[in-house]
């Protein structure tokens, strides 16, 4: 994940929001003269095609002939009066500088696929251009709720009708010293099941991997749910394979001092990584904008779920009335079946702007991906403004860093104060005499003081406060939760303390 590659992705994603109010609709498009001849199609046929493709040398992807000098010009090419397919699907044009690789688009009905051969009237001004991707509009025709554009990226809106972070089909060698690979979706097959229910099939092709994908996608009251099946075939050994990868942006939040950078109090698409481990432990890792790229790993056998969340959804914490960071959705991954041993990985790299995605999260299996091998798996994605980790144990809802010491008195030199606020039903009715204590992995000589107590007039909210020495001999991942007796009352917060 590099700044150059992510600029293209972020520009494309900004386009989704720009186009939301610019669609026009038509009935199911006429078949005659527009589509190629019908061909048999099935999931097994698609898997075979991906398997056969992996046995061939990688030839690269063609590039678009349509030119767009910048993002603004691409926007002009992409919206206005144009026809929809399948009633509510609009195509994105392929154009260099934004989405340069054309894709083949097929309509799927009753097990028969037909290639869209004539795209005139599907783009602005009736031009016949290559497609780079597509978006699905809602029943009102005023907003899109699902979009695929660029490499294998896709995104959906949450229950508040707002785009935010993105997903992609696969991540290859993310966060390593060598260049990351970005396999492409080269073909799509779109099957309309209902008004806001589509099954999308896709063929993936890249230097190291090919794949067949099936996305059963529905818009509902709590956001968008996608049930995904994937079959992967490896051309080469892959050092780090990322399954169900998510991509987001974190510039700064209330724990950082960026007043010289921007007037808004916080700017981020997501504020933390949540993990539900195979052992049942709930983990929360607040996101950070580090000085140097870094990878954090969380080992877990058969994970029950993970995802990048935007827990803070209060407008006054962002004061952004343009792109609405308070409305950005969460993205929760639920594995289907036993994924076995492996790690959830979090990749963070520095950024000084909100247009660069600098956060990646994914699952990487312990078993390495070897040339000639294959893998099949299934999982679901839930794009929602609701917090999928709520109502289990108390959640970490705020995190602050500041000078050590008692407010109003002299600051303790060489130390910092770390403040964790938890909120949830598991803390209901507890007070200072209830035996609640902080549990951490910090060495005794690193902690100058610690305390945990209920926050006054804030129901079911507790605060854990620690003064910690700054002069650590090496970086340390602090693990912290609240406990009563042998019962964990909160999720485990993990944050990095730098030496």
C-alpha cells in the first residue's frame, strides 16, 4: 500500500460520492444489438477459468484509450445523462490517471451470460467507451450503495448512506520492503435478484494469483451485507497473503495535536481495529498515524470476526459538514467455516492529508501460499453504522494521551498520561467499592500510578488512567482491560508505547 497507488484509489472513491445524485434510470436495457450471444455460466465454470488462467504466464492488463488529464476531467466523463443497465447499475468509464484498466461487463440471467458489447448511451454524450467498473443505485435513484472501481477495490455505504473505508478482494505482500502487488478484477457478471439485491461474480488476475469471486450483496436497514465466496489459485509463492483486506484513512483524532494541520478536531475514516479472537477475547486497537510504516500482528486460531470501525459518530467531534466523517460506516468481517491458524494484521503508514489511505487490516493464514497451490474460503462483510461489538463487554470509546501528573499541579517530567474510557452494560451498577481493577502487561517500574473509577454522571462509563514512563528501552505494546474478580468487564485495548 503506497501513497501513489492509494491516491488513485482515494480519487476513485471520492468519485462515488460525487456521482451519487447524478444518475438517470431506464428499464432493463434492450437486448438486441447491445449484448453478445448467450453463454453458459456457473460458479464451477468461473473457478475453472481462474484455475486455467493461473497455469498461464501473467500477461498484464490492457490500458484505457480514453484520456483524462486529472480527477475533475474524469468526473465530467462519468456523470450526467446516461443509461443504466439492469435497472439501477451505472458504469464507470475507463480512463488513464484514475481507472486505466478496462473490464469486461456481463449481464447474467437464468444461467446465461451476455457480454455488453455496445456501450453507447451508457456513458456521457452517448460515447462508446470501455468500462472500468460499476455502481449500484438505490430505489430512489439518488444515491449509490455499492461500487467496484480500480484493481480489486470495492465499497458499500452503511445505514447512514455514507461511503467511507474500502475493501478489496486480496492483498499481496502488503507492508513488506518489496513492492506490493495489486491484482485486478478483469471481468464482472451481474445478476439482479431483487430491487436492492444483486449477485456479482468476478474474475481476478495478477502476477502471483488468480481468483474467482461471488458477492451476494443486499442493502438493508442496518447497511449492506455481502456474503462472499472466493477460490484462489497461486502462480507464485506469496510472502504475505492478505485475506478479506480493508483499507482506510486515519490522519488524527482527539489524542493528537494537529491544530497546525487543519481546523477540524478529528479527521479519520476509522478509529480502531476490533478483533473477536477464536478464544472469545475481544480486542480493540486504536489507530495511529505513525512516524514510520509499521505492522502489528494479532495471533488467533479460527477468528470469529474482525474489522475497522468508526466508533466515534458524533458530528461535533469532527465539525465536517462536507464529507461527514461522523457518518462513515464500520466494516465487519465474519469468517465462514474454520479459517485455522493465522494472524490478523494491521498496517499503518504515515500521512499528512486525508486523501491518502494509510491503514490496512487483513487476515493472513499461517500456511504459506505456494506456487501451484489453491485455497477456497467464505466470509461475510457487513457495512454498517452500528457497532458490531456492542452489548458484549464494555468497549473502549475514548482514548487520550497527555502530560503525566495531577491536573493543576506540576507536570511529571519524563512520563505521559494514558486515559482509556470504557462504556457498556457490563459496568452497570459498579462503583469504587466493587473491586474493579486495571490489568495490564506493563512492567511495574514503567507505571508511576494507575486508577480506575466510574465517570461522574455518565452511566455505565469507567475511566482507566495511567502515568507511564517515557524512557522505555524498546517499543512496547500495552495490553489493558478492566477486571472484577476473575471476570473481564471490558475488551482488551492494545496500544503501542514508543521507546
